């Protein structure tokens, strides 16, 4: 059991956010950051059906691409 799970969070082009767990087959999305946080917790709970084996810390890593034109 790992004590931490990390989600990479990106802004969706159509609005909202999507997140993917690094090293696990967990992905989810939400319209707002509050929605996304709730969906991530729910997805982790579903993936780890036994709470004793679930990571105790969920870390969100926000990825933001920025393009500048000259």
C-alpha cells in the first residue's frame, strides 16, 4: 500500500477539469475544482474497495500550458 496517490489535473478545452492518477487506472472530471475534488475522492474510494488499502493522502498536481506568441 502506498501512503499517497498523485493526480495530474488539467483544464479541459471545453471547460472544467480532468484528472488522471499517476500509476493507477483512475480518471475523472468535474465542472469546477470543488466538483473535481469530490469526484477524485469518490473515484479513489471506488478503486480501493477496502479503505485499509487506500492511500491516506491524495495530492493534486496542476498542469497548465501557456503559449506566448511574438
